[in-house]
């Protein structure tokens, strides 16, 4: 799957020719990887992004990352975000016909 099919116009790693320049992906992106990207800053794609916004606003995400660093065990936040986005996607208003 090409990077251009999954990258949001507002994704901070998307460049003009539609390539992903995420430092750890080396341009190898797909919908699942973009959905799980913790650096995604585009429109809310689904319930996972809404939950991530609430946890960020309340400081829960910072607490989870601290526990992750201390215990050495991943919190699973990024996978949970991707799973919730896939399970409950929000409609893409930009794709609606006029």
C-alpha cells in the first residue's frame, strides 16, 4: 500500500510528494502504521484519537508513559488507539460529495 493512501494532509511526517518521512519507518507506511503513530496530528480518525486527546488533556498519557519507563513494560496506548480507530472510525468529511 502506498504512503499517499493513508497519510493525512495534516500529518506532521507527510511531505509534498506524499511520502512519509517518519524517522523510524523509512517511508514504509501503511494504514495500520499511520493509525498507530503517536505523532499523528491530523483530524480525529476515530474513537482512539478522541480517547488519546482526553488522556493528553487530563495528563493520563504522561502518567502512563512514566509507568512505562519505570516498569519497562509497554503501556499499549498506541496499539489501543489504533484498535479503537479501526473499531469506531469517524466519517471523513473531506471525502463526501458536494
